[in-house]
């Protein structure tokens, strides 16, 4: 449940970054800054709590969620679909997500969510492309 809460907290961050009007390079720098800040932050929290990836630490989800919306602007409907895709990849941890989680300290805590977000972003983009390619949607594109 904490990962779901962290993902929900990441949506306003994604919305804020997505709607700034910044060029993609600046948006990527802002996301990279969040991720880089999160590595020592999550690592320190894990050490203080005596766990390798404490569930109550959700900064990794918050920082990663904006990556989901790099290829598609965040709207109400894309936020719902992106949220679902991110949770699927964050929970199931397909290869190489689970492998990256094994990296030490804060890097392992952050990088699996970053990879899950990248997978979710691609899945969101493909889902929307497939939806718009359906025969009843062709006339509206």
C-alpha cells in the first residue's frame, strides 16, 4: 500500500513538471535531480530503519512517476492509465527491474522504480497509440 500512496503523490509532481512548458531536456534534468537526491535520501532512510527497502519510504515512487509521462502529456485519463501501468511494473518487477533492485543502498531503492517508470511510460504510449488506431477512433485523429 505505501507504493500506491507514493505513486499517487508522484502524480502532482509529474503534472507540475509536465505542464511547466519547459523543453524536454530541462524536464529531464529536473527529474534526474529528483532521482539523484533520492539515492542518498532513500539510502539513509533504509539505514536508519534497518531495512534494505523500507515500504514506508516512498520518495522513490514520487521521483520516478514523472518519467511515465515523458512521451504523453499528463491528463486525467493518462494519469489513471499511467498510474495503473506504473503499479503493474513496480509490483511485478519484470526483468531487469527486480535485478536492479538488488543494487546496494539508495541506488537499488531508486533504480528499480526508475526502470518501472520507463516501462510504464512505454506501455502508456503504446496503449494510447493502439487505442487511437482502433477503427472507431481513426476519424477523430
